């Protein structure tokens, strides 16, 4: 049976984004060889949402305290691309990855498994 998931993120500067996960977020990793670092992600949820447009995929990081997490990351030089928004399911913002991509960050207010 399925025992996990493997997420691949594409980047204009993969080394800088790897350094962000390793050094800024402190995620554990292994060197898989040939320039690949594979990171241990925190516990993960998967949700399906209806859309009228083309199906797309999004990776959002979760935290317990969005304000404290945002402050800590800002002190480490992380750029935020969106203000904190209140949504019915939680509070959300987004940050700029060093490779140019955007990553959402949110504090859930919904039940979690």
C-alpha cells in the first residue's frame, strides 16, 4: 500500500531553495546523490477543492502561530509577498522562495486529522 508521498518543486534556483529549507526552516535532509537533497517534511494533509478552471496543485506550509512564525522568518531575511488574510478556514500569507517561487503559509482554524 501507499506509505508516503514525494513532492517535487521546480525552481529557477534549486540550490537556493534547498538552502532555504535546510538553513532557514531547519528541515532534516539526506543527500540522495547527483545534486539531490531530499527533505523530511512535517506531517502533511491533502485536500481536494472544487474548481471551474484548470486543476492545479499548491503546497502550503502550516504553523501554530502565524504572527510569531512570520516575525521569525522576517528576522531571517524572508520576504513576504502577501499580507496576512483572514479566511474562514484559517489565516494565510505567502513568502518568496529564493528561487523566485511563492509558498503559502497558514495557521489552520479547521479540524486537522
